[in-house]
């Protein structure tokens, strides 16, 4: 009689133990998945930070007619071009990581992550400028960059009708090649 009770007890508790261990396994698997996703997100952010810091905007500055010794115009143009580059990156993120693109973008715009702006007020202006470019780029997607090029020209004071068309067309073509470069090197 005693033997039967022990066997029944084992049968009753055994499924419970299995379920408990399955929950523990699934929690461990979830933790591993979260860790690997976090690692991948950090790699994407690190890669983009590297791409942004190594980006060469000299051809764009020449297209915009900004010379080497126009220091204040050059500084302003570089901020605009970097913000536009961030917008292109966000567009590529939307295409590559549709579920995580907003999280990655917000992590990039985190105040501790933007080093190039220096002061807090300048960093906030840069974040707002990035969001402005993202907003415009998301309207057209990756099919048409002319509106972004026109906005860039207007921000930099290039508003002559003929001048605006020529420059904005060249910038739009350059943005397309930049976008493809970002998209290819995103992962």
C-alpha cells in the first residue's frame, strides 16, 4: 500500500515539475533572445556611429558652393548634412528593422549618444533637425529625395530658382547613393 501511494504522488508531482522546468527554460531562452537582440541593436548603433563619423560630405559642400574658408557656412552645412544622413539611416532602419527602427532611432538620439553637438542646447537643436529630416523622408520613402534636397538648399540659403533646381537635383542623386551605402552597410 505504501508503495502505491508513493508512485501516485510521483505521478502527480512529476508533470508539475516538468512544467516548472519548461517555464524556467523558456525564461532562459527569452533572456538569451533578449541579450542577442540587445547585442545586435548595439552593433547597429555602433556601426552607424562609425559611418556617421567617417562620412565625407566634401562633394556635397562643393555642390552647395561652400568653400574651405567659409567657416560658419561650412559648420552649418555639415550639421545639416549630418542630420540628413541620420534621416537616411532612419529610412534604412524602417526597411531593415521595421519592428525595432523607432527604438534604435530613439536610442541614437539619446542625449548621451550625440557627441558632435557639444552643448546641451545645440544637441537638442540637432535632434530636432534630425527629426525634421526623418519626417520629410518618411513621406516619400526611398523613391524621391528631391524634397529633402530642396529643404537642405533652403536651410543653407540657396534659393535662386535655377540654382535651386540644379543643386537640389545633384543633391538628390547624391542622397540616393548615400542611402544605398547606408542600407548596404547597416548590418
